[in-house]
C-alpha cells in the first residue's frame, strides 16, 4: 500500500474513533514498541511506519527517513507519534547542518505536542543546536548551501533551551555555556547576565561554584584600585566567601580565602586613603578619624587596618597635621567649622539675620499701582 494512503487511513481512523491515547514509544532491538501494555490495531500501523523510518535512517538513506518521519508528523495521529517524528526529524536536520529547520521542528513540538512523553529529547536537540554554533560549525541554507560561522547564534539557541524547560537539567548548563562563550568573545555584559541568572535562579546547580568564581573575578576586574569606588570589590569578596561557606571541599575554596583577604584589604585601603587625605590635605582630623575607623571595620586584620591604627594614634598625639611647604607659604588649610559653632554675623548695615535690608515697609500708594 502507498505510504500516503496508509497515513490517510490513519487520519480517518483517528477522526472516527478519537485521538489515540498512546503510551510512550521506545525502540528496542531495532523495532519500536509501546513502553507498557499492548498496542491496539491503529498503534501497530504507526509503529510499523516508525520502524520504516528508523530502518532507512540506519541504512544511511537520510532522505527516505526524513520523508517518512515527516509524513508521520503531519498525520498527527497522537502527540506521542507526532512528537517522536518531529524529534527524529530535528536530529536529522541538525546532523546535516540545517540548524534553522531543526530549531523550527523543536518549536513545533513545544507548540503542538506538549504532552509528548520525551519532551526532554526535544530540549536536548535545541541545546545541541546551540552547541553546534558554539563549536564553530557552519549552518546550511536550504539544507545545502554552507553559510558563515556564527558563534553568537549559540546564545539565542541556548536561551530557547532555558525557555523550553526552565526547570529542566539543561537550563543551568545552557547558562554556564553562554557565560563561558561570552567570556571567550570578551562580551562581559552578556557573561555577567548569564552568571547572575544562574546564581539567582539555580542555587542547586552543579555549576554554581564556577559561576560564583567567574562572577567574583568579573567584579574584581571592575575595581580600578583603592583610589576608586569599592562596591564591586566588596561584592567580589562576598562571592568568594560564599564559595568558602557553601563549597568548602571545592578546589576553589583554597583560592577563595586569599582572594577575600586581598579584596578586603583593597576596600579598607580605600578608606585609609580618604583618612590620609582629610588629615594631611584638608586639616580635618574628625573626618580623618572617621575614615580610619571605617578602614579598621572593613578588614580588622589587614595591613591597611594596621596603618589606620597608626594614623589614629598620630592624630590623637599631634592634634594638628604636619605642616607642608604650601602650609608655610599660604597658611594651613581652613579647618571645617563644627556644627555647634556660632553662626557668622550678617555683614553690612541694615541687614537682617536672613540677609535682607531691614528698612520699614511703606504702603503702596495708588499712583505707584498705576
């Protein structure tokens, strides 16, 4: 019987008896069967067509295999057979480089056959499309014309993987691979986004230590030194500390301890530099003392904290900063007035405390209004 006639018969049977409630199909010993129970007459026809498609595929007749799987998918006897056919067809398209067609077939499974029992296999195909792009494989237009390599397309395909199964086993894998690829391409913003999502959305991921390490190094690189803002530096230290606390047996934990010490010293030294600035350049011992104490609070055991203690002792002992050459010529920098100091008296005759003249107000006459 003609294959198309067989499919039409299946369609008519499905229309008369209702959609088949098929169990999962598995291939065993080179033949397809239902996983549990016995197939009915209609399912036997579907299984026979699936055997034909797989046999052609095993024999290397990719064209015949693809045509047979496509006919099974178009028949849509049930979600199980159609889903299986689309996944097998997507694998064929992926193997021959037709990445766009493979992704479209996976999208059809998601849109029309969500009850397919092995939906995870469709997600795997979607993930593999991204991996093929990332590996530098070239896609083929129209199934035959080779196109340019485009590693960046992997980001799109891996994002589809996460959306297809956000709670599946490949979601965090797609994110960490996106981050790794982005870093090799020096796309720091994309890597940062992927790592943040992995850490926040997948706290049980096996890739969490790596993600925390990469985030810590990214944040550390954002800090330009002790003379700059240290928010990124402190965030980096927190990521390293999380590795120490949550993954003590991970090899990264040994590196993390030294990293935390170094980063906290850098952040503390930032306050120390401000303390020295207020003391030597702005004649402000109160602000200098405040910054020095902040330095000691951030990293009490650091070298910067020891220098801060020495600076506080100097402030307490001298009371006045050492005079520089500029101070000798121009005089010391004016010390800031404390909050409880008396307010300066208004300058000028007839000026009230607010700064306006205190003349008596005179009434406006009618001529002035005009």
